């Protein structure tokens, strides 16, 4: 699952926040104009205008930043909303304090944080709003144009009830909107994972079809070469020519390798077909994987086993091939003579296997593509880039989890995890 290197989400959020703040600037300016000119309410116009200009200037700066395509991190957006809450508190204080009916504007910022920034910033903005509202009870406003209410310095039951109602609404909005957003995010992640698995299955089906056609077309030429090389070996042995014998044997071995590659590509050798699941002992699984390594490679593999001996129900050939692939890749990435480690951690519920090499590791771009079919960092002729793809596909088809962790200069670790069937050895 590799995401695009460009994430438009924060930029879109920033643009919407800029639009919302311009709307707030316009609404505040119109509200003050109507109150002063239309209703004749005496308000301290100069400080109010300064606050509105400050909001407009900060929004112009934010709009310039977003328009340049720069990512607006959650911390930046959260700080902007916190700044807006502070400005709103000051504006409410100048226009009547707690008796101002527009104190409900706090809830807009709380809801916006809950939708766009997650739980941590939601509760931060909610706390700032509650504290800001409470401050209006403590600090008397310069004017009180709302005759329907008593002064804010007098903590009347009505005003106290308004604050309690606001506190309740803030908590409920923060809780429920955040939970809804988290649920939607989880659904999006599940859908993205389902799409990735479906794409992997489509690629595997295409690969199988391609390999089956190639195997069909190449079967006769390979069989002919195999027969001819066998005859060539006999002729070379009759002539007692060691160089000719070596070349003939090499031809036969390469023919067999071609057949194995076609089998591997078509999926017949990766345990997905013709290999029914069976209850396998972990020790047997490890032994099968190590025995399938090229000659002389097993000595370079260090295996550690921890936890309760566990049995899992998997295709024996398939899981052994997965582990063999991971170990071979690790050995190839490690300098000649170096060793790789395979750590097995088992419990009655889970089985975790991790293969770590001693190589140079991969950068982020390479790690993002590792496991794609036909993508490989090996030199030409050394591999097709199918091993990791088939290994990941097998693991996920049988309900397991597959992951790669790598860092330049620190090697690579491949991890496989399965749920055990609960039977102890």
C-alpha cells in the first residue's frame, strides 16, 4: 500500500479554513456596522476594528501560505483556530461579554477542529473555548448593550446556566463529532486496504495467466533443449572433455531453472494451488525453509525461537517457500560471509516471524515499491522481483500480516504474523 507522495488533504483543509475565516471577517464587520449604525448601540468601535483587521491580516497570511501549495500541518491549523478563539473572546468582551448572544460561535470552532484535526486538537480548542467563555464572567465588559441580561460581573443563575449549557454542548460536540470522524477514517483505511488486496489479486491473476501462456509456449523448446543437453553430456563424457561436460551440465541446470521460474510465476510453486492447509509444527516449518536454501547458505542463518511451541494451519509448501524467499533475499542483501537472523515468537494465539538482514537497507522510495511485481534492485538476470510479491500475497490470502521495515544503513526486516489455531505441540 503505497500512498501518493503528495497529500492534498491538509491543503484542502487550509483552503476551507481560509474561506471560513474570511466569512467570519465579513460577518463581524457587518454585525458591528448594523449594531452601531442601525441599532444605535454604543460600542468601542476602534478596538473592535483593530481585532477585525488583525483577523483579516492573519487570514491573508494563511491564504498566501496555502496558495503556494505548501502543506498546512495540523499543528498550524490548530494554532490558527486557537488564535481565532482568543480573538473571539476579546471581541465578545468588547461587545457585552456573557450577555452577547453570539457566544455560541465558540461551538463553530470546536466542531471545525473535531472534523479536521482529530481528538487532541478538538479537546484543546474546546478547553480554550470553555476557558474563554468563563473569562467573560470574571472580567467585566466595558459596555453592556444587552439590557435583557444582568451585568456579567453578577453571576446570575441564568448566565451560569448558559455557561453550563455551553460546557455540555462543547463536550458533546467534541466527543461525538470526533468519534464520527475516527469511524469514517477507519472505514476509509479499510476501503483502501480492500482496494490494495483486490489490486494484488488482479496482478497475481494476470501474472498467473501470463506465466501459464509462457509455460505452454516454452514447454516444447525447453524439453528439446533438455534432451539435447543430456545427449551432449553423454558425448562429452565419452570424449572425456571436462570443459564440454561442464558446459553441458550448466545448460541442463539452466533449463531446470527456467522451468522453476515459470512454475513460480504461475503460482503452482508458491503454495496457492495443490497444497492444502495442514496443521504444521513451527519447528518443521523452519526446517523446511532452511533445507530449501542453496548449498552452504544455512550456516549463515541464525534462528531464535521464543514462546510456547505452536501449531498453525497453513499450506506447508507455501509457507516454507515464503520463509525461504525472505531468507534468500536477506542473504543476498548481506555482504558475503555475513549472517542473517530469523526470530520466531509464538504463543497459543499468534505466530510472529521476522527475518533481518545485515545489508545497507532501503531508502523510502525503494521501500515504498518493494513487493511490487517485477520491481527489483538486483542486477539484471539476478531476479524478477516476484519473490516478495508472491510472499506477501500468500501471507495475506491466508489471513496473515506482512510488513517490511528498512532504513538506509541499518538493514531491512521482513515480518510475518499469523493467528495460531490454538493447539499446542
